């Protein structure tokens, strides 16, 4: 998950948690607004703290993506699917021919 998305996710969570808490505890509309803003702000700052801790203590790795191998695997799978579709199609045509043959005998 990108750090920007993580901040947004925790901030929205903080807003809803703060809103529910403020509805349960607040006595006036100003208290609802203050509690909601304080708890949302706490979650916002907490998410930045978590991200900075994660970035500082996680080594940066660059991984190699074997594009050629994946493309050859995907080509193989696509060919296998095409073969199986042909087998299924021929079986379907055979069953339709049998059904047509036996349904015309019943009519006569």
C-alpha cells in the first residue's frame, strides 16, 4: 500500500471513530466538532509516525522481474486454454448432433 493511501485510510478511520466517540460523549455541537477534529488529527499524526518508522527500519530492495519468463508462461497458458476450448467445442458439437439425431427420431 502506498504511504499516501495509508495516511488517507487511517485519517478517514480516525474521522469516523472520532465522530462516533463524540456523539457518545459530547454534550453540545461544539464538543462534537472538537472531539471529532482532535481524534481525526491524532490518527493523521499517528499514520505519519507509523510510515516514518516503517521507512526508516525497512531496507530498500530492488527486485528483478523476469518479464521474458512470465510472457512465455502466459503464452503457454493461452495456448493450453485454446486447445481445451477446441476440445470442449468439438464435444459440444457432438452432443448437439446426437441430440438433433435422437430428437428427430422421437418426432417421427
